[in-house]
C-alpha cells in the first residue's frame, strides 16, 4: 500500500480508522517534521480524553492491571487507547515489547486500540513519541488513554507530563517503601495502588505507604488514596476506576488548572530547546565560523563554552 | 533531529502449542539485531494476529507453529492481513512444517519458511535483506 500522506492520516485519525491511527503513531515515532504537521492538524480535536498513567517497578503487575482496567472501562461503555512502553536496549537499539501479552484478549474489541512503544533511549520511563501517540488516540475519539510506563522505578517521572491521573503501583515484598519516596516516584502519585493483595503483608504495605503519604501531603486538596488490587482476578479494579473518575472530577473542578499550565509550559520550553538543538545540529555545523572555532578549541586557543557564546552572539541569541 | 526508523516485527504463535521457546529465541535474536519486536504470547487467533499487526504497524510478521495446524491457520491469517490492507507486510514462518506444504504456503504469500534448528542468524539476515523500504 502506498504510504498515506499527512492529510489522509489526519482524516483517518478523526474518523477513527485504525490503520491510519497506527500509521500516524509510526509517523510520530519516526518523522518529526511530518509529525509536527500531523499534530498541528489534530491538536484542536484533542483534550477530550482522560489520560491515565500507570507506573511502578518492573513486574509489579502494570500490564495485568491495565487489562483489567480496560475491561472495566469497556463495561462502562468507554473506549480506550493504550500506549505500553518498554525499554530500548542501549547496546543494540532493539527492544522486546511484551506488555501486550497480558492484554491480548482485548485485541479485536473495536473500542480498544493498543500500541506498544520502545523508549528509543528517551529517559524518564516513556518514549519521546508517547505524548503525540496519546494525542492521536485522543483525537481519534478514545474516552480514556492509558499509558503504561517502563517499569524501572528510579526517576521514571516523565509520566506526569502526559497523564492527568498518575497511578503508582507497588506490591508487597518488592522492597523498601522509603526507597520509593527517595526516588521521587511517590510524589507523582495521584492514586496509589498496592497490587498483589493476595499476597502476605499487603495490608501492612498499604499502611506503611499511607503513613509515608501523610508526611508529604499533596497540595491543592487532593488526598492521595491507597487502594489494594489483585490484578490477576480483577479485585479492587472497579474501585480504582471509580477513584480515577473522582480524580478527573477534582481536576475538572479547578484542581488541575495549575498542573495543566505547568505541563504546557514544560512542553513549550522543551519544544523550543528541541528546535534550537535542531538549528545547531543542521545549521551551525555548516557555518564557517563553527569549523573555525572547532579548530581553535583543538588548538587550545579558546574553550568550548566561550566558543559557544561566540556562536550564539553570531546567531543573534544571547 | 531525525529519528532512526526501526524495523518492527510481530512474533506470533497461532494454534494450540503449549510452549514458545523457539518463538522467544527468534524474538530475542531479532531484538539483538536492533529491531523492535512485539511478542504476544501463546494461542493467538488469526484475527488477533492480523489486528495486532495492524495496530502495531509492523513491517514483518513471524509465525511460529508446532502443532501442525498451519494448513488451516496460515491461509486465514494471510486473508485477514489482506483484508486489513496489510499486504505489504512481510510474513515468514517457522516451526514444524513439512517440506511438501511449503509451496502452497509460499503461494498464499508467506515469503520464507524456516525449519526447526535454523540458526537465528539466518532468520535475522533474511529479514534484514528482504524488508521493503517503508517510512
Ligand atoms: N499473585 C499475583 N500476581 C500478579 C498480580 N498481578 C500481576 N501478577 C503477576 O506478576 C507478573 C508480572 O505482571 P506484569 O503485569 O507483566 O507486570 P508489569 O509491571 O507490567 O511488568 P513490566 O512491564 O515488565 O514492568 C505476572 O506473572 C503476573 O501474572 C496479582 O495481583 N497477584
Ligand atoms: Mg508490563
């Protein structure tokens, strides 16, 4: 099939054509220039979906819970898009994308669209294209978009930049709760879930987390709940989906304004940074002055930071 | 900055096989060659396989089968892929497939069939040199 152009993709997205949605997400991953045109065209149609982020250490049960959450939304007549992120190997550039194994039962349900995505070495637990993939699914009319972040747990906090509601997962026996707070992962939680509640110590884990959360106390009036789930059986999932809905209510009744503004500011700053980096990469390298300064740095006539200042002055940025 | 286009591969197991060691070995080899490999586990229906290929926008589908059901399942998969507009996706197969079935499978559009014990490097090489250029 000949490749669809941006106009066809946009039309396809807005009519919910699954093939076009899939191609559009690939464009978002592979082709920044076309992706920009595409997102520019669908952007006015975004902002409808509720974006839910799922994060937590590897093996905590994110994909298993995601499957149950999707089923619950389907029971409530909501359509769901999923972006499931797994890490790219920094050595080979390849990736094993296995989250889908646990959600395969939903493949074939027309109200569900699942896409696996490799980080391609973007840091922070999602991929660079995740945000635009979410927008594409949003514009395609999905009521809920679920993002499963990479399960590393360290400083995987980029999920707050794409999700309205962040669900942070933990499981009994996975390790030290204090460690989790240090890593900053708990600060991003809107809802806390202790999964594998069928295991011993689940109640204690939940109480411990509750205690830690009381120390912090999130600003703005939302009290972070700690829920227990058994993702294997679906126990606790309806309550979780209720809580996600309550959090959405909270955001919509004013609690989310500041956060949304901050999210957009961050994205704008990042976009500017990217563009500058691009200009430097493509434009600057071709300049004579650039080559001249390179040589001077090698010859120890100037240091790199001062050379950068000189280049910026030449570009009219200082 | 331009991002590198990656080859995306779906490794799928149709039929009722009860283990997937071979499929996983191939999946890992393709990953180690720099590809993005989607693996969906055991007992996939033809519809699940074709729909996954669509949603994941893969360039390649690798089918792994041991149960002997390839004669009924593979044509269904190929028909569904076509129906979904995925005729440009390259499909290869591996597992236990008798020699005499190969011509028919190739006729329905399966590009290559790898028998048991095929070195994974051969599969990797095959994919790398037969993949059509897509965006
Ligand atoms: N006992 C028990 N096991 C569970 C539960 N939820 C998930 N598991 C198991 O935990 C393992 C990991 O589950 P996944 O859903 O793949 O975990 P994940 O967080 O998505 O893992 P990564 O994507 O690799 O980070 C699987 O073997 C699940 O069956 C649960 O509630 N109870
Ligand atoms: Mg997972």
